[in-house]
């Protein structure tokens, strides 16, 4: 790949919403899709102890399980269920579909990068990892 090549991507932040009726949330993951690079990646915070600290009103083991399922779906693993067998674009849209549950997605945003995996890492650090320092 040309070092100067720019790749368009879409991303969303995965959020834990402990009290859906209030709408307050805690960022717990990021999903990145770069269609032209055939890339779909997700990085989630799935350590129950860290989730317990950040999202005290949610059962941390259950939330960690949901987040691991998101990772399985993004990676196309068979334990992600039937949706994990869909093409990457369909999996991305499934992961970012609006829902009124404890695990929700932000709106989808766009960006350009040289490497979608690096963009995923940087977005995770910006939106999820930095919360550890607050």
C-alpha cells in the first residue's frame, strides 16, 4: 500500500447506558469500518473490574459478555452467531444500529486515515482509554 494513501472509514463509539431513561452513558468501545480496505475492527473494554469501576450501576460480567459478543461479531467468529457470518458492512451496520438497551452506539462518524487499525487504536485511546485518567 502506498504510504500516502488515505482510506475513508466510518466509526462509532460503543456506550454503556446504565439508566436508559436518563440517557447518560459511559464509553466502553469503538468500532471502525473501512469498506475499501475490507477492514472491520472493534476494541472494547471488557474487563469486569474496570467496567465495575466505570459503570457501577450495570452488572459488569454481563456487560463484559455483551462487549465480547460485539468483538466476535466484528471479527466474524462463529460464536458471534448468525450475524457474524454476514459481510463486514452488514456487521458494522448491525453493531451500530440504534437500540434502547444498556449497550448502545453513538452516531456513525466519518474519517480518513493511512491505516484503519491505527485509527481504531487512536480512537479507542481518545474516547475510552482517556476515561481511566479522569
